[in-house]
C-alpha cells in the first residue's frame, strides 16, 4: 500500500512539473509576442496552474486535459462560489494556452473549442460629470509644491486619458511642448502620440519650472512627478490622492483609479468624437473595448433627456 501511495505521489509530482514547464513555455511565448504586463502573465499562470494541480490528481498534465476534465473543473469552481466573470477569465486563459500547444504540435485538438463562455453583464465604468471633473481639478492647493504637482497630474490625466501606470511612470523626455504631444508606450509596447490641451501644457510647464525643483531639492530623477523622497509615485499613493481630493470636492461617487480616464473617453464621445479616434487615444488594441463608453454616453443622454424634456 505504501509503495502504491508513493507511486501515485511520484506521478502527481511529475504531472505538476510537466504542467509547470508547459505553462512557463507558453508564458514566455506570449510575452515575446505581445509584451504583456507581469500582472497579466501572473494571472495566466495562476489560472493554468490551478487547472494543472487539479488534473495531477488524475495523474494528468495540463496538455492531456480533455473537454470533460475542463467541464468538471469549471463545475467544481462554480459550486464553490466562483463568479461568472472569474470563470470566463479562466476559460479565456485555457483557450489561449491550448491554441498555443496546438501550434507547437503537442496536440491536435482544442478541448475548449465547444465550451461556451458564461454569460456576464458588462459593467459600465463609473464616470464623472464635467462639473465634477472641474471640482476635482480645483481641489488641490496649488500654492504648495505638492498641491501644484497633484493639479498637474490630474489635469494631464483628464486631458489625455492615460492609464494610472502610464502617468506615474511618465518622464520629461516623453513630452514634446513644441508639437504639443505626449509620447506613450503602452500595453504590448504599442506607441501612441496624444495631443496635450493648452491647460495641461500650462500646468506642466509651471510645475517643471518651479514646484518640481522645490520637491526634489538637490535630488535627481527622470520621473516627471516625484514624491518628497525623490522616488517615483506608486499606484496606491496616487489612488489615495484621488480619494482625498474627491472628498474635498464633495464627490460622493465611488471612484476608481481610472475615473478620469473614463471621464476623458465619455466626455469626448458626448461631444461628438469618433469612436476610433478615442480608441487610438486610449491605446486599446480592440475597438470592442472602447465601445463600452458609447453605452456610458447613451446612459448620460437618457438621463439628460428625462431631466430636461417637459415630458421626460
């Protein structure tokens, strides 16, 4: 009995090890192809290795999974309380993995091919009205160096629709004041040029010429928006800044770190911007990702109609 248990344990270990090797090869390949972030690669790895460890109980490695294995895995996850969005994300990870190993010649069928994605409602991003954006932008005390920095960051975020990660990693060399544009290298190493508004340029010039040097004193950094320590700001620190100024501005909505990015896109569409232009400015690779903002804009138009129409 002990020998059999030891044999099963060895098989399980070998299955997990093979699964890990294949998953790592897959992650290296998609990182080279698409330049995905470490967070995205980590999510893929977690999804695939959860499946790999589950399959090891049957002495299978992940490349040996069949449709029944995947359906049983998904059913078990749903029974334990997994949400449709989480299940859909895992199934998406599995599909990409099995397409990869088919390309590599490791199998000739895709066990995910006939498995339907769970139906999930697409949540609309929380956005701000134009008046709320004005209140938020006016909240920092610009007589203080840090307040001036924060105002410049908020102005830039609303003027360009940057991701927070792109904002905090911004360097002075990425700004071209002569042409009035910002050069951003976003997800997948895709480069885009974003026009800067006159207000954003003015706040940036004023910040660079004075408050930034006061914050740094004798320290040096390439990052445009440093902290008092001369470091790059973290996402968490910027999120606290947004929440503090939202509270000061009397904004009671539940915001996200991307609230100004959402406002940028929604307000452009509200004022007649072309969806594909907004797609390029946001750095979305797929137009369907940008289309969610048309729903936000339509909801806003409905609200305005019912509020102002005499029979609304």
